[in-house]
C-alpha cells in the first residue's frame, strides 16, 4: 500500500472551516425561524448554499491536505457533484429544523438521510481522484465513518433546532455548539480518509485530465472563507436591523399607548375625560337600547371649590380635585364610570335596574365628598351638588342626558346645595334660559347693548362729590334690563368678561374725559376688575393705552380689585399692582373683610384705599358684631395711611356712624343711586348747590 501523510496547515484550515460552517448553519437556522415566510425562503436558499459550500470545503480541503507519493488531481465534474450533494443535504437540514416541531422519530429519519448524504458527498469527492486500481476501503472504518456522519447529523439537527430562537446568550451557546459539530464533521471526514487504502502502483488519472491541488487549494480556501464570512455578516446585520426595528416598533407602541391615554384621560385626576366619557355613554345607550334596560347619569359640581382655589391657590385646588377623584373611584363599582369634564365638574355613569337605585348611591357620594380633606397644612371642606338623569325617561341621546343632568344639578345648587335632585321637565326651562343668555351675551358687545351707570361717591366730612363708580348694565332687546348678578358669572365662566371689562374701562374713561372738560377735574372714576381681567398679562398695557386714548390723567382712575383676587397669587398680584401704581393709577382693595388677607401682604400692596364690603354696613344697626369689624377695618386702614370707603350706605344712622368713625368716602342709595351719565351731571350740580360752602 502507498504511504500517505497530511499537510498540517491545510488540516488546521479544514478544522477551522468545519467550525465556521457549523456556526453559520446554526445562525442561518435562527434567521429562518425569526423571518417572515417570504424572507424565510430566501434565507433557506442562501443558508443551504453557504452551509453546503462550508461543509463541502472542509471535506475538500481535507482531501487537498492528503498526500501520496504519486501525482494527484481531481475530476471537476465529480467534484462539482459532491458539492451539489453537500448543498442539497444542507438545504434539507435547514428545512427540517425550520418546522414547528422535531419529534424523535422525524429526527432519527432526518439524521439517517442527512448522514448518508454527507457520507455520499465525501466518498463522491474521493472518487473524483479516479484512482486506478480503485481505492480499497476498510469495511469497519467505512461503516464507522457512515455512523459518525449519521450521529453527527442527528446531533447537528437537534442542536440547531434547540438554538434556533434568539434567546439571551444564544450566540455564546451557538459558538460552543459549533465546536462540537465541527469536531463531529472532522471526525467523520478523517475516519473516512483513514478507511481508504491505495495499492502499490496506483495511478491518479485525474492528475492528467483533471485539476491539480496546488492553485485549487488557494482558490477553495479563499472562496469558502469569503462565502461563509459574507453569510455570517449578512445574518448578523439583518438580525441587528430586525432587533432595532423591533425596538422601534415597541417604542412606537408605547408612545401610541401614552398618546391614547393622554387623549382619553384627564391629566390631573387620571379619570376618563370628556372624549372617553362620550364614547362610553354612546356604548351604554346602545346596550340599554338593545337590552331594554335603564341607566343613570349623574352630573356633579363641587360647592365651595372656587373659594378654596382663589384663596389658597391652584396647586391646593388641584390636590383637592385629585382627592375628590380618588374618593369617587373608591365609592363606585367596577362597572360604573366616573369622568372629569373639567374644573370641578364630574360625571358618573351608573348601571341601575330602577331609577330609585340611583338615590342611595347619590346620597353616599354626597356624604363621602363632604368629609374633611387634609391638603398640605390645610383642613378643607367642600360639598357637592348632584343632578341625575335616567335613560330613556330623561333623554335618549348623549346631549339630552348631559343637558338634563346638568339642569338638575343647577336646581340642586339653587335649592341650597349639598344634595341631589332627579331631573324634571320644569328644570329644562332654566337650563335653556342659561344657554340662551350665554349666546346673547356673545352678541351683546357687537350690538352695543351694554350701558354704564354711575353711582356717585361723596366725602364723608362735607358731603362733596369726589367722583363715581362705573357699573355695567345690559339692556337686552327681549329680556329688558338684565342685572349684573345674572350675566357677570356667565361672562366669567365663558371668558367674555375680558372684552366686556375692556369696554367698561374704555367707556368709563371716555365719560370721565367729558366730565373733566365740563370743569370737574377733581373727580375720579372707579372701575371694577374681574379676576380673569386682573390676571391678564396685557392689563397694564391696556390700561395705559386707554388712558392715553382719552387723554385722562392716570390719577383720575381708580381700579378696584377684590380682596380674594388680590390675595390669590400674592407675588403675581404685587407685580401687576406695582406696575399700575407706578403709572399713576389708584388701587382700591374692594370687598375688604370678606377674604383671607395677611397684614404682611396688605402692607406690601401699593393700594391707596380700602373699600368696606356692604355686607358689614347692612348689619350696623342690628346690634351685631359688624360694628366692631368695621371699626377694626377703619383703624387698620388709617394705620396704613389708606383712604377708607364705605359702600352700601342706606340710612342716616349708618352715615353718621361711619363719618364719626373716620371713613373718608361714602357711597350708597342714601346719597345717590346708580344713574345714566346724562342724569349724573345734573345730580352732581344739585349736590354742589346744597353742599356746605357752595
């Protein structure tokens, strides 16, 4: 027999290729499993090609490492056939492990088929040498090589199937498995090579007619390594792209979820907002219509919330709303819905069998909401007014149910608050009137329906007139004279108080300009500022431009700000008041004694007068404590060098008491009622005629 030996470098290269081909096979299996059906087919074809070339190259390089004392060569046709067998076997293996399951029976059959194919590839490659006489194989080693091929195929299939999913640390596991699979493939090859015996005098016919091993070794090594490297890089980059796409998709899903929550959820209380409420209300109506059942819709409004919000600040009001929402959620069943419409308004959807079932729940809510709240260092109390509408008795649409529940809620407020009422048809008249009033109010400015009446102010000491307070009146074309108490709250709620307030200031300054031109330069005009108007950042500029437009001296204007408005946000109020005062405008603190003033804050405010609330003046003659309160207010104002104005003076006794107490100015029906400007000048002349020294 001819003595054979191996080139050590090529043996090492063949082992490296075997391990690299094994890892490529495992990685391709993972890509096929994670890809969609269409792209998975491409990965199967590409994987079969790369894996087949890798396994075949390992065998072929191993054969190129084989040396005999005769010239060797390889038949290209037979060599190419062995390559096709390798690619086919690889394709079969990748297809097998891409299936959802791999039972033991199928694994065994697949291992036999693939092992025989690999053995066929090896021995076909050996036949490409076209030896004469033919190669003699040792039966035991031959059978051993086939068994190794089958066992290696079975192990490779099972390992690839188990590692096909991209779990944590899967690449490290694939690297370890590739070493095992590579060793098995190498073992099969070199066992098969050891089984081959070459008799003395053997000739390799392919050495003359085929391709020599010299340059073929270099080409096969370079091409194989390039194919496997490209396949691995493509797989890795595709996996990374897929991972980034998955992360992006997950981020988009989270962002969409957050946007959906923001669109359907109240940001403060985390309750459903108006949009989600309307959707659930529509679904509840459809369900009740199908099943011929009823449900209740409750409209809630907090009593006393505005006073807390104005006096203690929005941050305290917000915390109070959060606590109220928490109590409402805990008081209701899982199938009920509580939503916040905005401000201090809440709506509850209740599943009830009979209308009467809503009463105990409403009573429970009234009781729970009325319990004390501990917000920061404050102990607060609010109550709730509830209106209840029943489907379908009180409405068959979303709009009708909400409007009617709202009407019932306002009826509860009018009846004394802190309770509930079921809707009745008569309540709709008031709700309709409110809606009409709101719509007419939007057109009142455009139609010039507002008028200013002026109530004179007098010096307490000598009774001389010091000026007037501008008071708005609405001459409605159908309703007649609408009292301010009936439309000012609506104007504040809708924000229309801003343009209305600007018109009042402009008209009052225009009128005062006329009176100054008539010789009454000592008069001053007082104008009330609403809370919304006072909080507007454009207020100082608007006041200054109005004064300039009518050529009115700033000291001729008194801006009246209620105590609660001025104390709502002290620092912001001080900033606004200082700007106004520096421009020369007089500042008056209106309704003094009804709010929560701090003497420290009051001392810092650039006010020139305090105006005592009429509520204290009304009770002066009834022996109440109001006389002591008024005395204290006058003393406080005098100590701060402020003028003291008392409004609501209606009797001589009140006038004498306030004058003796030291009030500077008086205002009330006793001296003069609010009147149109055309009457005001005549009344002023009459007062001047009877005043001392006239």
